[in-house]
C-alpha cells in the first residue's frame, strides 16, 4: 500500500485512527509538541516514526491495524 500524506495534524490523526492506512507521511512541519504527542499515543502500541524525504512517516503494523477494527 502507498504511503498516505497528511497535510495537518488533524488529518494525520484521522488517517491513523481509521485503520485504513498503515503508513502516514506527516507532510507538514511537525513541532516538538505534536511529535511527542504522536509518539506517546502510538509509540507505546508498536508504531514506528521514521524520517523520510524531509518528513516524518508513522508506520503501524498490519496486525495492529486489523486488531483495532
């Protein structure tokens, strides 16, 4: 599946929590507060945040995504 792009924090949360996307590129300037909020909310459940072409990408395991359905 292709990486979905979120252009603001609200859109990122919608994509991540919908369970339809396993990878969401944060295609906006992420400040420290937003970064740590995302990592606290999703990092504990096994999601990974990596840097990809000047943006962060939040990647959730397929099993984790299907378990939330």
